[in-house]
C-alpha cells in the first residue's frame, strides 16, 4: 500500500510538472505571436485586451455552468480577475513603456522568490534550502537570459510598475492554490479562470479603451521574420493557446505541485519566449543568454526535486503534502 501511494504521488507530481511546463510554453508563445501584431499597427494594450476579452468569450459557457461560484467565492473570483489577469498584464505593459523590456521581465519574475518570502515570513513556515537555492539560480539565470546589464537607465516608476506585476503574479500562484485541499467543496479551477478572465476583460476595457483600436489590422496579414501570416491566426493563437490553455494548465499544475514550485517552473517562460523568438522571429541568442537558460533549467530542477529534510518542521519544498496548507491558511488573504 505504501508503494502504491508513493507511486500515485510520483505520477501526480510528474503530471503537475508536465502541466507547469505546458503552461510556460503556452505563455511563452504569446510574445512571438503578439509582436507581429504590434508591428502591424496595433497598440500593445489593445493586443492585451483582445487576448483577455477573446479568452473570456471562449470560457463564457464555463462561467455560466459554474455561476454558483459568484455566491460562494466572490472574493476569490475578484482577486483572480484583478491580480492574475488584469493586474499582471496592465502593470507589465505600463512598465515596459518606461524601462527596458528585459529589466521589467526580470523584476516581474521575482515572483517565485516573493512566493517563498510570503510562505517564510508571512505564514511563518520554513522552506528548504534546495527550494531557495533553486529560486536564486532561476533568477540569476533570468538576469543572463534578458541581459539585464544592457539596460542601465532605470525609471523609478517603471521599476515600481514591474514590481507590481511581480506582486500580481504572486497573487496568481497563491490564488490558484485556493481550495486544493477542500475536497468536494473546492472551487472548480475552470470556473475560477472563466470568471477571472471576465473580470479582467472588464477592467482592461476601461484601461485599453478598445473603441479607438484600428480593427482593420486584423483583416490583413502580419509579418513573422519576413513571412506573411494572417493576423487573425496570430490572434487565435494568443487567445486559445497563450491564454486559455496557458491559464488552465497553470492553475491545474499549482493544484498538483504548490505555488512556489509552479512559480519556479514558470520562470521557464522567459527561456521559452527567447527560444521561440530565435526560431520564429530571427532574434538570435547570445552566449550569456544560452548560459542563463541552462541556469534557469537547473534552478527549476533543483526546486522541483527537493524534499523536506528529515526531522524538520515540514519545510515547504517541491513535493509532498505540507505545502497544501497554503490553501487553508491563505483563504483569508
């Protein structure tokens, strides 16, 4: 029986890791599809609005099916929509209007470290050294991937906005774990995502003001490294894969792993985005970026494979059950 339970736990952990990697791949492909649309004439905020609003329409039937969530978990739905959807997108795009994209991306992906900080200092729970080391390696590798040293002129407000995106991403990982140990009473993750997208779309409508968008761009073609691609096809990828699939697999991965581990694996999004840009857009990687990508992979592996130390007070690590207390203890938050 012990072997059977361990085997099921191992398969669940493996499935969670696969879902997290799939989510990182889906999220990482958003920039490659969005950049040709922006270069074709769409405002970045308009692309974000199309992404979220389109995904909200796709998930609308699920929202109707899980309408009871509006009564049972209104705070969770509002938090997910404001933080995990609208907050991350709006803060990030506002940040890159003032500071280099690489710097903004690095600051945003401090989220895994902030998650561990939340667990350690707010919830006052110990974390393993391996998990902390994995985060340090992942962040250090990201510094190489985005070549942070190339942007030296920092704007204080821009950095604050990027940090806001990181904090919103922490909300995404923590909120995604809500109710994972509640059994039949746990909120359905698909319903949470559906209402989160609806709320996010409503907020972004006010911010992006899509009524001023140049809709004719979507009827034409955009160019991806010299190759003409229908703009509608790129938009479909952004909506269906980079948003719907990305959020669904991301939330399901958190349910099987933990917020901090899924956050570390999500750091691979930057690596995946860079590789896809190299292959599809002709944006070649430099040697430091390749080294940084390897460091991120190593950091994610260390954090994912770490286990609680024997005799310890069940520190938070990549596998096992103690981290599931996040759901019960984080409900008030």
